[in-house]
């Protein structure tokens, strides 16, 4: 697995805010990367990633003493400087919050180098990085470009919230920055909270809600909350926000502006909140397009790389791609804070250790399959099957793909836990739930009975790369990481009835309608978050789709993450079996085994733990 020399193994770490992770590079090559949440089963786990660190070292058969360096993805000292500085210009009412923040910063976050050395049991050198430089490195270095413009957009790093950089070869030049408290990511999170979703995990729900509404609050947002200049820069109106004095991101004036109180998570969704979601999404699109134009102007590059949490907003990324500002756009699959672990390791490899950067025309992410296999948990696949008394048929990959296609064509829901786990928030076929997108009832079934989540939530399609343009408007037929939206072709669309008796019914009326011949994956605006499957990155998924096409004439499947509401994506064989038993999934591919519920004894199907937890 390793290059010849182990001398320049670099461990990258992100932690202490949300989505902590570890990544390992050896001589500039990406070897392994994983989220801590997949091991601890705590969604968005922010703690120091002890388990992920152990995994990435074991994946390379290395110990801590083999490391040339550990790189933390940001500077805790610079972040503390922001906390102290913002408190000094804030009001006295924020003093309590500031003191509580210091209570965690001083013992836990400021001395992260010491904690990492204790974790590793080694005096390995620990280097502090820069948050947005780590994001930029994660976006540019694995990209298929020798040079490119780089945009990183998130809530906040140390001070920076948005950064425009230029990458060329091994170098990254940070050109322009927007600083806290002006933050597009924090603005979007404020609306996430207002609509009743959880910050740092519910933004994708807000994005999914947006197509159900009309952007009737857009003018208010642009007049009162967000100033967008013609040169692409932006700023927020501090009158409506309370970052400095409260844990809550906005004040009473925010609710007054939008004409209704914040939605409680248990309250029903109404058209008002759908319209609010549509409005902030439209504003975000405009801001991202403005900064993209600025990036093209300042760098002269025709290619763009994206990272940071806002880069996971597939709607805005799709708008940038369709705008034609750039000839091509590449997004880091782990664009959020977890990706900072990989970016920091790559930055050190190319700038501190001078490794040559070899540009792969596909990209260097290896399909983003950088995590452990199901058997690399606390028990092997065979041990878990035996422990639960499951009837499991061992099959070759060719037979597995054929039988899975048969099950899907017959209307079954099939989960996949096979091969190395995905790095990033998207399930790309190794920890996925697959289903037939042509079934009008499939979206409702998957939301309500399989994943136990809100019924309006959309699902993504995975399509054979060679057939992608048959179903979707795609200038380029490649979208391997499910990070961009494309529109379903007109000939596949169905007319819909947009009338509704009142505000309370309109939302549900629109959500129930099939909008194309692929109703389970077609959103309200005829868009879809498309993943393309090719035989090089994921041969098994490509084979399943090919077999499904042979049986049905359709080369598209629903692909959603293999997890239940409130839980991270499954990692181990034990996780996969527990999730399988707690939902109405009909069959499970567990490495080289096929496990069908219809073949199990009643005792095997009895759940072994409590019901799924959490809010998400």
C-alpha cells in the first residue's frame, strides 16, 4: 500500500468544533482518511479523533514514531485571539458567554499539540496550520488541475470566513479574505436555526426545503441583512445578529423582519418556512456567483476548486457551474471541517517536505474511498453474522451485483456495506442504501420507514456515467462525488398541479406530487443531486447499475446514505447489521455476503439495541 519510503508520513488532524477527522499522506500520496463520528457513533463528533488516528496509522502499517509530522488544521492561538478581540469590542452582556468559552479553550483547545502527543505517545513534531489554507489545500492539491482559482467559504476559521486563493503546482497564494463577523456560512446557519433545524447538521435540510418555496423574502434579505457589492465582496448588517453576546446567532429583529417567530423543531412545516428557505438559498446563490466572478477576474484561471462548508451547498455549486464563469469546477468531497485534516497534511507534504505534486486527470481522491472496510471494526464480518445468527450467502462480486439488481428491480430496498468507507458526508456506494427511483412511493417509504426522517427530504440519483446525459442536463457527464445539481431532461418531466387551498396545505400538496418518470430523485424544481458511477472508481456500483439497466432499461438508482435519523453513516459490520435490523431495508450486502430479511429466522431479526436516537 505504501510508497518505498516511510520517512515522510504526515498525519493531518481536524477537531474541536465539529466533524473531527484524521488523514494520512505518505510522500505526498493520500493513504487514508476518516471521520471520528463513524467510530464513536456520535454524529458530528468534535472530540480529538483518537479512533480515526489509530485507523489511518493502521491502514499504512505505521506507528506514531514513523510520522515525520502531525499538522493541526488551524491555529488555536489565532482563534483565541478572535474570541478575545471580539469580546473587547462587544457588550458586557456577552461576558458570561466569553468566560464559559475560555473554560473549554484553555484546558482543552489551546494546548492541542500536547493532547496530540499524549494521544500518539510520541514526541513527534506538531505544526499548527491555518483553517482556510487547510481548506484551500484540500480543494486544490487533489484536484485534476495543474493551476486553478480556489474559493473556500464556511462559517469562520480563525478570522477568515471566505477566502479567494490561487493554486499553481505546489503553491497556494491566498489573495483576498472576508473576515468575521461577515460570514456567508453563519448567515445560512442563522436561517437554518430560524426554520427549526440544527446548526452544523441541518443546513442540508434547509437546502432541501428551498425548492418547495418562492423567494419572496429575497429583497428583504438583500436590503436589510446581506450587502452584496458588484466586485463580489459582501457584509452582514450587525443590527440583526448577536454573535458577540449570545449562543443564538440572531436577535428579535431578525424574526420581525421575516414576519413570524422561529420554528420549533417539533412544529409542522408551513409554506412560510419553505419561502424563507427559498429566499436565503437565492441570496446564497447570488453571493457565491459574485465571488466566483471575482475569482475568475483576479486569477485569470478557467478552472475553480471549492471547499469549506458552504461548498457542500450543491445548489450554489450547480449555479456556478451552469453560469459558465469557469470551464470546469471541482469540489473537495470532504469539503467541511473534516476535509481540513487532509488539506493540512497535503499542505505540509508539498510545502514543508517538498514532495512533487503529480496531477491525476481524474483527481487524487481515489473515489474518496479512504476509510476502513466493514471488517476493520471490533468484529469481522463473519463474526458479526455468526453473533446474530444471520442467514448469509457468500457470493462473488459478479453474482452479488446480479442478485442485487434482481432485488432492486422487484422493488426491494438494498443496503451496501462493502469495501472502504467514504471520506466526506456523501455515501457513494460503499455505505449506501439503493432503491428503484421509478417507484412513486419510494421517496415516502425511504423517508418514513427506512430512515425515519422528514417526508419532504429529497433523495439523490446515481447513474451510469455513460448514460448521465440521457437523464440529466449535464455539459460534463462526470459527477462522481454527488456535489452538484443538474436538471432532469424535459422529456422525462411530468406536469404538476401547483394550486393549493391555503398556506397550510400548499407545502404538503407540492411535496406529494411526482414530477418526472424518476419521481424518487426529482426535486420540486426538477433538479437532482447527481452522482455518476464509473467502473474505475467504483466497479461494484457500476456493475449493479449495469445489471439493473439490463433488467429494467433504466440506468438510475436512488442512492442515500446507510444510516438512520440522528446517526452517522455506518462504518463497521456491526453498525451495518444493527441499522439493517432497525429499518425496513429488505437486503444487506455485507462485504461478500448477501443477507435477505425474508430468509432470516425470527430470532435473528429481533433488534439488539434501543431505537435510533437524535434529531437529524
